[in-house]
C-alpha cells in the first residue's frame, strides 16, 4: 500500500469515507471550493455525445482550445497557455523561471510550496496578520522584498483567506517588481468566482509586463476538479517558452470540450455569477450569528473561520462535522495558520442551511 | 495563432482535416496505433454514469487505481506509479534519474527524444539495421555502451519497427547494465498488444533490479488516447521516489474509471487478444502481395513499410492516402529512417480491406 498523504488538501472524499464510515457520495463536501451548480448540463451532454472520440489523441498543440479560451477572456491566443489544471501552469512557470528564491504572503494555497520544493526554490514568507483580517498591505510587502527575491507569489482572491486585492494594489506590486526584474506569479484561480472579475483581473494587461504570469482555473467555476483544466496568461514570449515545457497531451480530450461552452452569454455562467453575487454574503451573515467562531468576510466561494470555542480545535471540529456527513477544511497545516482555523466552502442555499444547522448543533452542545 | 508543430506525431486529425478538406470523423486513422475495437462499452457506461463525480478532485494518491493496476498485472502496488499516459512516466523517470547521457536504439518512439531535450540528456544513437529487419542485436548494443552511458532506452515491442525482443534478450541487457549502475527505461507500451505478453514482459521482475523502470500504457490497448492513462513499474524505492515527482492530480477522474475494467476475464480484453493474435499477420500477408513496397513483419498492431516504387516517397504516399480519407504515418522524421518509410496501423478486417484497396489503387496507377 502506498502511503496516504492525509488531508493535506481539501476534497479527499476517499479518506473521509474510510474514516467516518459514510459513503463518498453521501458527504456534503465543504472542504473543496467548487461551484455547487455542479457539472454543467451542457458539458455533460458534450461528454456523452463524444465518448467515441477518445480513440483519438488530443491535438498536441491544443490550438482550438487555446483560441476558445483566448476569445472567452478577450485576449490574444498568443498570451494563453492551456494546462492540466491551474496546477500544471504553476509547475511549468517555476520550471521555466529557474529562480532561487521567492516571496510568498502566507497563509496561501499550499501547492506553491509543493512546486517550490520540486524546483528547489527557497521560500521567504511574508506573514499576513489576523488582526488585519489577513489583508495584504502593499507597503509592508514591498518592504519585505530584499535583493535575493526573484519571484513573488500573489493569490487573488487569496486562498484560504478569501481576501481580494484591488487591481490598483496588484498593479502597484507588479510595477514595483518590474524594475529589478522580479517575476510575479499571480494566481487568479478564483477571480471568476468574485463579483468583480472584470474590474480586478490583470488578464488584459500581460503584454505590458514581461514579469507577470497569471494563473487561471476552469475547475472551480465549472465544477469539474475531476476533469482538470486551467490556463496561464502572460506575454507572448513567456507564453511561447512555457508552452514548450508542457507535457505532451497533458490535457485530456474531455477537458478540451469545455472550450465549447466558454461564452459569456452561457446560462450556466450567468447563473453562477448570480449565485456568487448573493450566497457568500448570505452565508457569511448567517455564520456571524453562530456562537464560538469568528468569521472573516469572504470575497469568493469560501470562508475562513477562527474557532473561539475552547472546547474545539480545527481537528475536532472537522471530525464532529465529518461524523455528521459534512467535510470542512482543517487549516492547521497552512503556514501562518494554526489549529483554530478552518475553511468552509459556500454552496447552494439548501446545503448551506443544513451546514448551519449541523454547525450550531455542535457548537451549542453543552460541554 | 500558436505555431502548429506539424505531423511530428501520428494521430493529428485536426491538421489532416484542414489539409485534405475531409471531416475529422470521416478519416480512417492508420497513423495512430489504437485498438480498432474502440472505446470499451463498459468504460462508456462508467463514464456516462459518473459524470456528476467530476465535481470531486481525484484522490491525489490514486490509491484505488494503483491497487487495481497492480492486481491486474499481478504485481505489488508498491511497484506501480500510475500516470497521465505513458508519456508522464517517461518524463518523470528522466526527471528523477538526473543523468547526462543515454543510449537509444533507433528508429524508436520520438518522445524519448523530447523528454531527453527537456532534461538536458545527451543522446547517443545505436543504429538498427534495415538489412537485419531493424532487429536489435544484443551483442552489438553491449559493444556500443561506453562509460559515459548512464541510461539505455529500450522499446519492446519497438515503435515504429514492430520488432519484439525475447525476454531473455532484454534481461541480458538489463543484467549487463546493472553492474555499472546503468539504468534501463523499458517501454512496454505495446506489449499487451502482442500475443506473448506474459512470456516477454519484465513486469514481475522489477524487484530484482534497481536499474529498471518499465513503462506501460493503457491508451493503445483500450482505445483511449484521448483519456490518458499509463503506468511505471519499478522496484519499491524507485517507485516511491518517482511518485513524489508526479504533478498533483495529473490523472483525470474518468481515466481512473478504467481501473474498474482491469480484469483478465473481461470480454473486451479477450476480444482484443483474439484480434491481435490474428489480424496483424493477416494484414501483413496481404500487404506483402502489394507491389512497390517492402513490408517488415509485425509483432504488434502496426507495420513498418518501405516504399520501393520510385514514384513515391513517404510524403506523397501519405498525401495520396490522405486524399482518399486514410491517414498513414510518414516516418521520415524518425532518426535512422528516411523518406521511404511509412507506418500503417492494423485495424479491423473491414477497414484493413478498404485500406488495401486504396493502397493498391495508388501503387498500381500507371505513371
């Protein structure tokens, strides 16, 4: 038996099922931040109607998909690198950059750490402060850049804090970094799940920056983490170099079918936008009323929560919820978080109501 | 628009469709070596019935799939690395080995070359001889190993020559290499499409060799190059190290479903075995009767052919067949082959008969 890595990521239904003796399909998974509208009906039909095409290799250059993604984001296909999830793009970017030291505001998405380990990049942490609601202060970040730093990771909105930087703030950092040739990997994997995507994304500005690599994901918005699709966005020269490093046929054929529904007028997209405009705020307001926790205001489809009730920590709360068929994300393994932080996804109203009920049941129990 | 790499691999229906003005689905694709039984009905059902599960991340350790593959191959799961196609395994192996120089009998599968370029591995070619039907002579190979060589690539059966080495021959090389610590990457991607898989595969011997990494594919046998699934087989220590280098979630969820049909008694598997025992030999015998070509005896589901008719080369024959709706593989870009070599896949009897008819039409035309 292979060693099992434990719950170092959200979404490990397999382990949870073994641990809590509940079938995988019976869990409400609040540990992974996936659109509760689920797999788009249109994609489901595309998959069902094209199974026979699996007998063909995907087009190794992914020309059609690349153009579809570019059109959807209203940028040139020369700026787009499609990938096997946002994860492949992060790894490819680091492989290409060949840098030695990076600055990373923490807490943030743990896979940057994994990628840095793989490519022997030393990480310098920039500690975000709980008392500032984990918001990044641009001046403080600039102050922590020393001359060894060759790369800055930015995650906007940030995972797991759900904080969002304004475009002007991000640009200030990218501009500041440009002079000394410091690269910025800007992970916008959840920016399409904010209500200000257009206002805050830097996608359309990449041609002006030779130091900027944006990472985007289609996995979260379209509810398809099992299918794997993401992209990188950067200037033409970087995009061309990074594309050359992509593993041949790394994106499976079914994932390429998503390209066919990339259209702003698509119903699924519009419904998702409507949900993201309403539900996180509703869930946040409801959670604020629950005793024994502190709730950080979300900007996307997940919410960071601090446990105040001293009878619980992130593990025992996770287990209590787990036994009730709900998975949450224990955040104790994030750098700069401890065992009193957990993360909840935001789902549909019905699930969120069940979630609230179970959470209250646990926290209101007499000790 | 991204630069299009051209037909450097088989199976590029997208380009062929543009070039010949024929719809992708109307081609008979003899350029890629895929089981003509197509996508297994059982897998089709599994996909259709599990589309909703795409909302979950794949289990990052692929524990279930790894066990299913190991059981199927009757080896320990500690020896198995599942991957995003055989391709990911080849790249991971090279990434792990960190070697400087490799020996490669040519002609062979072009992706080894791609992987070596990526990891800065210098290649020394060992030229197989047309006059020996491109069969590898073990003594000659051993003679060409000098002390700089740290790795030998072996492809068994070899692509595109369709030659098969006996287990004893392969073992002689692996044993010879073991002493001086030379690694062997043994690509058995097509060995399940020979009629002597059990007799010739080294899968069950990996625990005895610390210098052997076997690569296997599920893509060709199960007709699913669009889905991507392969595995590496090696001793426990190598397997553990190489697994750590795998990209998180590199295998999509649908590909993991194939694990459920890995059973020797499976009808699809038995039908495929029956076909592979009969059809390549039939097609070979028929092709031998066609004037203007020399046909190399196949051991798996593709056939190397030399064009003797001086009116044609690999490009013009490919184009003539392409205009008739049949794709063949121009082999001129293989090292140690030239523009008089082409490769034909073996398909079902009906398609093979159409193929023969079109080929004769072209070669029998009066100049």
